C-alpha cells in the first residue's frame, strides 16, 4: 500500500529523471531519511509506479493513480486558519487560471509563510521545506492537493496540468 510520502518521492524522482541521483541525495533534497526514500521507492515499485532498472516513474500509471484515486486514498485534512504557503487552487499554476475566491486559501502550515489561510496538511511534513527550493515540485504537489480537496472544475484543471507536467508536454 502506498503512503503519502511515496507520492512526494515519486514527484521528486520524476523531476530528476534526466539527472543522476542517489537515494541519499534524494533524501537530502526532500528533508527526509534515506530509509524513508528507500522504502517509498520499494512500495512504488511494488505498485508498478516506479521502475528501479530504468530509475523512472511509470508516468501513465502514476497519472492514473493520482487523477482517479488520490482524493479517496489520501484525502485532504483541513485545519484552522494559519500562516503558510499557498497550495491547491491558491498556488501556481491554478491561481493564474481561476478567478479570485472570497474564501480563505488552502495553505501548508509554515511559520515563515506569506499567506493566511486554512491549513491543509501536506502529504509529508517536509513538503513546505522541500518545495521552497524546487518550484517544479511545488507546482506538482499543489496540483495534487487540488486533486485531493477541490471542487470539480479545479480538479479537472489540475488533472490537465498535472498530465502535461508528467508527460513533459
């Protein structure tokens, strides 16, 4: 069974596919233990979402799992108003595609965040820190959050944008 941190690891691996990386380097980039990365890749391989021989994410399977399953198996947990980093429909690229909303935006709680909004627990506690140094990872995980917690229109746009990124269109 996949864990939320597995999705984070797969997103980062997808972003690094053209580069050579080690599990220890990946762990440093994601602010998690190398053991966590190793176990995440093993679970992803078992779920046929990652090929250790090619060292690549199985893009079609990963996209299908995210678009059709993540909101059921890794449902978003909302909290109270807090300071944080915008995610879901309030983050790029969706924030540029949608009209402004009057409701408080979803944010990953972060004391150094720039926006006040409703807390949305990230897939892994290291996400806010890891995404500060990787804009592509930030956008990918924000799109995944839109799949986890948004309405039909936002989910449709998120699925399209996520597909483009995964297929590198």
